[in-house]
C-alpha cells in the first residue's frame, strides 16, 4: 500500500473514531477534526496555538511556531537556535529560526509585528518558503502558468504580485482553498484550525515518512460526563518520552479558563472553585516530549454541575437571630454574582453577607477583609455555629466571605459567572484558604 493511500485510510479511521464521541470542543469544527488529529500525531502543533481559541485568527508569531515544526518534521533535523533575535519587537525563538532559514520576512528593518494576524496570502508565502527551505520536491508556480486556479476567484486581482506564485502553488496542491467557491480573500485572516489544517496537509503531501506519535488519551472524565461540583480528577494515558504535560480547560466560548502544567504524573486534581458551575467545558491534555515536540489529546467535553440545592430546613440554629440569618440568606439562592453588587439584583461575596446581616438588624463593614477585622468575636473551625461568617484568603487578608449554615457548609456568592449557592468549606480549595470565622450576633 502506498503512503498516500495509507494516510487517507488513517484519516478516515481517525475521523470515525472522533465522530463516535458525544460532542466536539467549542473551538474545533467538524471539518478540522481529522487534520487536527493528524497534525498532533506528527508533532506539528504548539501550546500557544492549542491553548487559544482554534476558531479565532492566528498571529504571525503563532504561525511561525507551526512552520518551524513543519520544517523539522519534513527534514528530520533540529533547527539551529540563533543567539540574538533579528527583531526588536519579539524574542520568539520560532520567529528567529523561521527568519534565519528564509521562511518569513519582517515588516520593517528590525520589526516583525508578531501579534498582527497573518493574512491568507502571507500564509501561502510562508508555507511555500518552508517547503523550499526543507528541500522537498514540488512544482513552484511562476505566477503565470496555471494562473487560472486563482483567476477563478472574483477577488484574484487582490492577490499581491509577490504572493501570487505561492497562492497558485497552494491551490494546485490543495494545501489551501478559497473561503468559498467565489472568494479567496488573500488579505483576509486565517483561523488557527485553518492554519493547522494547511500545515498538516503540507506535511502529509511532502513527507517521506509515516512519522506518527502517540497522543495522550483522556480516560477521566469520560466525554460528555456530568461532574457534580467539588474536586474532581483528570487522568490520561502517559506518553513515552514525555517531560511533562499541559492541561487546558476551555469554556463554551473556547476561552482558556484553567491552564496547568503537570510533571511526573498522568493526572491532576481540579479543585472546587476553579470552575463556574452549570457550565460546559472541554479538556485537552498535551505532552511535551524530550525532543521538544508537543502532542495533544482530542478534547473531552463535560458539564460541571452545581450540587443539588439543600433545603434550608436542614440547617437549624438554636439562636433565633442566627435562624433569621439562615432564612434570609436562603431567599437569595440563584441570585447572580456581580462584582460590587449589594442587592438582590446581584451580590458579590461581602455585599451578600452584609445585606443578609442588615436585614436582621446587624451592622457589619462592606468589604470582606474589614468584616474579618471588624466587630464580632473570632471563632475557630471547631467553634463554628450556624450564622457565623467564614473567611478565606491568605496571610491575614480575607479576599472572600460566606455564611456558615452548619454541617461543614456555607452559603455564599462565589465569583463572576456563578450564583449564590451552598458549598463545602472543607473542599480542598476552601480548606487551604480558610482564615477563620466571626460571630456577629
């Protein structure tokens, strides 16, 4: 079986396996799944690309990381690392390497403009320059022969003269396509998943080897799992030669909300309080190999659910004033967290307990740290009673406050994106930050 046929079969099998899962990550389109997985198996991706929204547009610096990986995998050579950056506006090693190997150009005498979005015609030029530097055998258009492939687009006259040979070459090899049947949009931007796709197709088209790496596979949680609020564990299969792992959790908007590096382990505990409840997330795990290559798992989707509401009747205080605090606090379950909020339209943590106390004739300061050091009697964890305030932070500074309701539970306004709800003060997140309690009645 020839190499091309083998890769086509592998692509179909990989895609079939992925389509069997419950859902895709918010930032990975269905058409991009196969290219994304193959690019990972070839070690073509990078952390800065994968940790960002794959449907957002890629920068010039990020694209340099991809083409540097492409060069090294096509040639089997590790690129020399320049001692000094050729540009004043970036210290990126990938940019310096790509420039020194003739794969990219600057935007000025000593500037690269790394954060500017790469245009589609720039991407074509960079890819052709990378193939040239890699000394693979391909037919480079002169910009006139086969011009019909670009002239078929109604915006062909927008392609810059310096980019036209590269654009035609990319189209001839199906390494890039138009944004639709009529438009190429040479000056438009490319998304990260589009860039990964073009780099992967360049590798599969011109590589002489079936270079394939093992990817970490997330075994816990299962794809589509519903996880009840609290600490939970992420586990994955270890990868031979991995120096460490990146754990990336993105929300439904494909924004990274938790990034963690793990060494000498193939699991990590996500502490309660790290994620907002009743939201959808996707986990990706990346392995950093001894040769510097990075390989990433396919994303696993899950929903992080709040604990079932606990009827206030379960928490009874002997003191009638304390019971009044519990009853009042219970009225606001589900009210959204609003920074600076002091009313049932929205509370922050200290605004919530101040409002509840005021409704019961108790005056306390506005800010959590002032509440900790203000009126009342300090109590330890063992002395807590329903109605006491509980404080969390570091050193002697309180950055969060809730109201103790009994049985190791508190009611509080957690953080932006969350709502007033019950939580355990003995979870690893809050236990490690517990400063003490305050009796204000």
